[in-house]
C-alpha cells in the first residue's frame, strides 16, 4: 500500500507540473555538451586546462547532473559510468569494491576532495559508499587509467576528485525510506572576513542489507539473522582567501561483518548484530598559492591523513572460536608537497616534489578484548603472544611535466616521476600523451605507468584457526590448520597502459566517445597463497597450511567502451540521455592461466533525465553479463549469472527553494546474486531488492 501511494503521488506531481511556469533559459546550471568539453579541470595535470585537451581520459559529472539523477553518494554516481563495475556486499565488513578497467578494488584508485586525499591511508580494504556524499559538490572529475606520474602510489586504475562549490549557498536535505533508512545533510558556504567559509555534514543509517528476509533459503541455521544497521557520517570545514586554503575532513563508516555470510558460510558464524567493522578517516591540510618572480606559480601543501579501524570492531566466527575477536588498525601519513608551474613559449612546465612520512599498526590478530596488550593466540593457554606490528617509513618523490603546444591542433604531454621509498623498492613512472583537437574531433594516444604500494594490511594481517595439542611428534607443543601469516617482502604491483581515446561532437548537444586500452600488471599480489616457509611463524607451533599475500602472478587486461550523450530542448521540454557499453577481458598469468576474476566482459548502462517546468524524472538501467568469481574449479573460474536492473528518480520543485523527491532502486524488485571479493568456494552473495525513498530539500 505504501509503495502504491508513492507511485500515485509521483504521477499526480507530473500532472500538476503543468500549473507552474519554468524558464529553462534561466537555469544557471545548464551547459551544453560543447561547453562541457571546454570546462576547466585540474585532476589530469594539477593545473587548470580544458577537459578535451587533458593528457588522460576524463569524465566530468556536474552539479546539475548530480541533482537531476538523484546521486547521493560517490558509488551511486560511479555505477552509471562506463568501464566501472561495483561488487556490492563484497565480503565480511566490506559494503562494496569498485573496479575500473579490469582492476577490481578500492585501493587501486585515489579519491580526492579539492586535490587532497580522503581515502584509505595504507591500502586498507574499505568500502566507498555513503560516507562520500555529493552535496555541496560543484563537479566530480573522474580520471581513467594510470596516474602515478602525478599522484604516486595507488593511482593505478584512476583518480576521482570531488570539487567543492565556491559559491555562497545553503542547503538542507532529509531522506527516509524502507528498512529504517534515514539520511540527513546540511551544507553552507558564506563570506567571512573577505574569504569563503564552508561546512558540510551528514548522518545516515539503514538496514537495507538485511538480506535473510528477502533470501530465506540462502541463510541456514535456527539462530536469528539480525544485522546491525549500516551507519555513515561525514563532516567537512573549509576556508579560502587570497590563495590561502585550509580544511578538515572527517568520515565514519560502520558495516556488518556478516553481510556476505550466507549459505553454508552462515553456519561458520554466530549472528551477533553488533559484530561490525567501524572505521574513521580524518584529514586536514593547509595550502597556499602564490606567484614567484611574477611568472612562476607556486603551490605549497601541508597535509595529514589517518585511517583507523576502531577498537570496538569485532568478528565472531570459527577463527575466533565463536567469541568476539576484536580488530584494530591505524595508519597515518604526514605530507609536504611543492608544485611550481611556468609557461615558457609553447611549453607549460610543471615541477613537483613531495616527502611523506608514514606510521602504521596493521590490522591486528583477533583480540579477546579491545586492549592491545597481553594478546595471546587462541588455544595456546596464554603461552604464545600474538604479535602487534608497528611500522614506520617515508617516501620522497620528484616529478616533471611538460605540455607542449606543437601547433593549433596538436599537443604533446611528457611527464615522469621518481619515488624513493624506505620500505619497498623505488619506482619510475612516465606518461606520454599525444593530443589532437580540431573543431568537433579530439583524439588522444597515451602511454602511462603506475604502481600499487605493498600495504601493511596485506603484509602483516594475521588470523587463523585456534591452536590444539600437537599430534605430529615434531617437537612443537601446538599445531593449527589454516593460518594467515605475514609476508614483509611484498613488492609493488606495477602497471603499463596503452590507450586510445576518440571524441566527436555531432553538434553542440550530441557527443560520441570511444576508448580502448591494453594494460599489463606485473607482480600482482594474491592474498591467499601458500607460504610453506612460514610453517613455524608461531613459536612452538606447527602451521599445517600457512597462507598469506604474495607477488605470485602477472595480469593482462584489454577492453574498451563506447558512449553516447545527448541533450535536447523542445516546447519547454529538456531531455538529457546517455548510454554506454563497456567490454573488458584478459587473463591472470599464474601456475595456470585463467580469466579476470570479479568482472563481466559486457556491461550496458543507459539513462535519461526528462524535465518539464518544475518536474524531473530520471530512469536508468544497467545490464551486466555473467561475472567471474575468483574460485577456480574443474579447470575454470566459477561464474555468477548476469542481471538487468532498473532504477528511477524523480523530483518536483515546490517553489524556487524547496524540492521533494522520490527514488526507487531496483524498480521491478529483481532478486539476483553478486560475486564475493575473495577466493572462497562460497563465492555467491545475494543483492539488494527493491528500496523506496522519499526526500525533502530546501535552499535557504
């Protein structure tokens, strides 16, 4: 009855929209596609330049598009873009993992806000979900492909930069929905002491992943399958004046450790609704832009970032002997960066240097309490202490970029970066881009390299089955079966990418884009490899099956995408429409070759935004082919069936300041499955069914 009433309200709003007058020409956010191609962006070169002449494939999503399509968070926005695939309910305590161009994992790309990093500090496995809201954002710049030449470690599959609004504004929003969904946000920017001061904050909670109610046959056992609600929070402060810029960012994320524990896997866990992983991210920065010697632009940035898995995080499963096993980790980064830019004849030269200092306590063993002291391996009768690792290291980097205007149509971009790290081997990463742009046609040829730092999360994460009395007569007192052991000798993963990009404006409101790429990744880290040399890692203990992270493979990835974007006006109607098709394929070169896991080869996405006077409706669809799991059996990877999903968002302007919205995810209540982000034989996880939301927004 509730859903029928909402749908009836939506249709009523469409009829009543005829009673209002709305002049599309007065909409200050409107940009045709030709203007959008010349919008100024900064993410590709760390300097302002036209979108169509950047030395990378980039997509810009504007504030107008965010509002018209009803995007609340970064993962919702990315879900509509080409060559991006999202694994929802990816694993225990992981809401999602995002893959770009065949590289699956949130640690393969960087998330920035106004050029400052705001994602995990040391490669921790963390979700990117509602803790990255999009209110108060002027645009989102998405850079595809290797970007270590400017951003260093972990910018292998791309960089996402959230650009804050620099205009005075005030907005408040409230969302509510099924299964306890609540979402509140506020943002304001105002003049202060001749500068601009802004703040943003949000709180969100929901129970939308209580999947045992929708998939009862996938959850076994007689106990209650209650999940603690997901919860996210964020807060940001920023002040800018006369080249001076400073800010603080805080983000919190709480996710159930039991999300993906379905099927037979649910028998291996106790359904404790308070068993959550709770993470905090904090960053702050001071930045100053000035001009030296009247012609050299200087940007000096000091920043600090930390990622902490809070001490109240715990598991309760067979590895913890069904008792709470508390987890903790904290990583910190201090950074100083100097960038100099100068135009000289037909050259635009950029030089940068940075030094970073890191401290890390990698994810601990399953602790019996929240204390880090006197921690013993389970089953050892308080005889064998669990190691708590503490690591410190630094990184010094230099990069140089020259963007050369060869003539009115051709540009050549040359860039290189050298990173010297005290913890792992040094790296050298170049980028070469040839750009042709004339009239409505833009073409780019790009070669780039990047690297993924070996995180202490992968190096030192340990857990395993409880110890028992030794039966091997090898002189040790204890033995255990499967145990995750450290490997401090991990090397960086290194990529080389070749790509071609083509864009053609049929006219100012119709754009066709095409990209193709080939990427190799060397020293790929596999996280569940056998490490027999660590069989005696624990004192007085024999580990029968020691496993850990290891540089054990290479990968070869190729693919492409084609997109169409259009924008039409007629008789007071305003229609935007987009569609894209993506193809990705490749193999992992291991003891045996196998296909890319976690990816489907074929993805089709499409949508439209229809506006008439004060009414907006924006339907979208996603079709994904069968998805490969990482579980290898009978000579091939296991596969999960593909799916087709429809979402719809609509809004109605009550007046110039107030708006109400209706959003329905999974409109036709499709029950389907996704792939878990691990190598388990239990590789299937149920996905969200239909969710209905209502929202009220006011500008003041």
